[in-house]
C-alpha cells in the first residue's frame, strides 16, 4: 500500500527537480527522500523518474501519476489544517514567494507576530524578484506588486501602491529639477530591469506618455535602485514602500512633472482551482491588518511630499 509520506516525497522531487531540493523543502535528509521515492516505485511496479548524473525527469508513468499524487497530498494538508483551525489553531506548511525588497521591509515585520501567535504554522518564505509560476513551482501563494497578469491566479488585494519619481538633492542641484516631460527625458534614469524596458510610462491629460531618459543604471532590485538614487546616479521611479524612508529623511526628493505613474496594487495570489486554506486566509488578513488603509508607508510621508493625483 502506498504511504502518504512516499507520495509527498515523490511530489516534492517532481516539482523541485532534484532530490536535494525536495529534501530541503521537506526538512528531511536526501537519503530518506530517496528511500521513500524508491518504495513508491516498488509499490507501483514502475519507474516514475529518469535519473541521470545531471538531472531528474519524469517518465511517462511519472507524469500520469503526478497530477493525482499532488492533489492527494494537497487535500490531506488542507484537511489537516482545517481540523487544526476547528481546534482554534493554524498548523502545517505554507509556502509563499514574495519580492525581495518588499519582503525585507514590510512583509517580514508584519509576519513575525503572526508566526509567534501560530507556532505550529510552518511558513516557508522565498524572496525572489523574478515572477515565479505559483502552480508550477508549487507555491501556496505569491505576493506581488503590479498588475495581475496570470489568469490562472486568484488574487486578493493587500494595499494600493503609488510610484513616484525621486532623486537625491545633490543630483537635482547639479543637473536641475525637471518640471516637464521634455526636461525629464534629458536626465539620467535608474530603471527596474524586471519590467523589461528601460523607460517610464506616465499618465496625464493626454493619456499614457512614454519617457526614455538616459541610461544611468538598470538593475533588478528595488533596494539597489533606491540606494543608487540616494547616491546621486540619476532619477528613479520607485514605489512609496521602497522610497518612503528616504523621502522622510530628505535623502530623496519627489519630482513633479505633471504626470503620474499608473496606480498599481500589492496583492496575494494563489493558483486557480485550489481552495484557499484557513492558514492562507489568516495570512492575508494578517497582512491587511498590518499594512492598513491607506498603507502606513504613505500615511507617514511628510505633508505635501506627494504630487497631486
């Protein structure tokens, strides 16, 4: 008879792509995962994985078996979590992906009290600025900033997000403060690489305007963008949750050219077709309560620092 821990090991190996990664995910030794996987294959009488020195890949039988095995493992985990909630506790694994800077500045501090209140909850928080595939990478949920693009995800809004053009006082003293779109294009820009293009899209009475400033720096991390702007390397378009402290301290000044970046959203999304577990719903509510409406990082900005919408 198949054992649940064997199914869980097979699913983890198939989704992680290696026995080592699956062992880290399950909190087990590599040898234990390998033994459990071998037992599943013996019970089924068929190999589920092709094994080479470089990688693991699913056999045809493995691909056919994976979907049902993953569903069984998820349903047992959800049933266990629901039973724990009936007893007034949250327990079991919860795997979440989030952007690096937002996770460090705001997500972590919001979650520490939550985890203290629910010591049986096993949260794995992976910080990565790339857009992970929640379903394929086996995340229970992803925290994202921007527009919802993946139709296979069900999203819950956490907080609105506003982006501002900012630069260091020293940079503006030396290069001048742009007051129009034309002046802005003559400056050096610090751009977010993960958006794909080195430009800014601003909205005004004439609709969306594309701004291509000179290339000062292109990088895939918000912390580095903010620090580069503070160092005087150019103008950056940054969310207030990243630039807020630097604006409050005077290390960055807000630039108003009469146009605004499109409003975005910070949200939690989970794969379509999966029922949101009690622990995921509690996770979302914890973040909403911690961030507030409007979010605290905008409430704390100095009066008059935000351009008129």
